[in-house]
C-alpha cells in the first residue's frame, strides 16, 4: 500500500535567497545597559519590477520561519536555539531549519567573543528592503522606520 508523504510546513529558503541577504552585526545595549550582540538580516531592494516590497516581505517571512519563528516587537522574543556555528574568530555560519544551506557571515572578533562568552545574540529580520551597502546611519534609520511600522521580527540565537 502506498501512502502520501506530507510535505514539511516550512518552505525552506534556497541558496539564491540566502546569498542575496545583507547582514550587519554590532554590539549594543539591552534595557539594563548590558552589552548585547545584534545580527540584522535584510533583503536588498528589488532589481526587477517583479521584486516588489510585498514579494520581498514574503521572502523575509520565509527566512523568519526557517529560523524557527520570530516575534514581532510586541511579542516575547523566542529562543531559537543553536543556529550560529562559530567558524573562526571572524566568521560565523547562520543555520536555517529545513535546508542544508546557511549564511556565512563576516563578524568582528569582539562580536564573536561576546557571543561565545554570553551564549547568545539577538537576530533581527527586516521585512522591508535595505541596500547591502547600507552604512551605520542607513541601518539606524532603517531600524527606526521599520520598528515604527512593525516590519522587524526578533529572536535569540545561540552558538552551536
């Protein structure tokens, strides 16, 4: 007797989407003024008429789902588990559920040391596009604008 296989509920991101992502890391402070490692993922602006902001938002929600489900700014931030593989002092690999692909990220040694020492980083997924060449001022403006309209999703990742 043949049975049908139920497909997984997560539509895992493919290598093309993962390679397109922009990533930024920095050390910031939590509300108690304790240092906290941050990692922002965002999709660059569309290059064709089909890559509208709505299409980019769907892609980034798929990224959030493949990380284990992130929270809106109004929700409790979930612990997504061991998603960061510390490759070396200046490189980490971010892993996703449902795919063998990951995103290799260059990081500053201080960021990697902080994550190793404290065992976590806050990951933020932006639903709106952001140029991969965005500098600190652009990222700051992006975070303010997207937070104001709830276009950011949050989670906590740990080193593997």
